[in-house]
C-alpha cells in the first residue's frame, strides 16, 4: 500500500510512514495498490489512531527486517500472535477502504 514502518532513534519508537521509494519505483516487481485501481493511503486522512499506526509500523518493520532477511532479533512487543492478528485486521480495513471501496467492489471474506 506504499507504507512502511520506521524506527526513530531519537524517540525510540515506531512510526508508520509513506514508502516513497516504492511509490516512485515503476520498474520494481511489487504491485502497488494504485496499479489495481485503488488509492495510496494519505497520512493526513488515515483512519488509524496513533496506537494502531504504531502497531502496524512495528509489525511492518519486523516483517521487513527479521522475517524477510532472518538477520535481526526484534522487540518482543511485536512477536505475539495477537499483535500480528490485530495488524492483519488493520491491513484488511485499509485494503477495503483504499482499494475495494474505490473500485466499487465488495471485499471478499477472509478466513483467518
């Protein structure tokens, strides 16, 4: 969706930010939400509260570093089934509002 998690060294906390590198890379092999007819989430209009944005940022960062590269250990805060499930529900919510609603389709049921 053009988002990524960022760990701010100064505040020692996670923030959800736009992944501008991905947005501007049309030769990448990633499929972006706008290529499917949707819209990129705009930080000024996100329907996430600060706690939800932080949770999603932490899970994104964990997935990017620890799981994808198997090179880092990560904060236990984002390693529980409950946290990953909550993040997945937030992604579903954003997919619905930024893709399915935009293309006037009903989001399929996801069996979790």
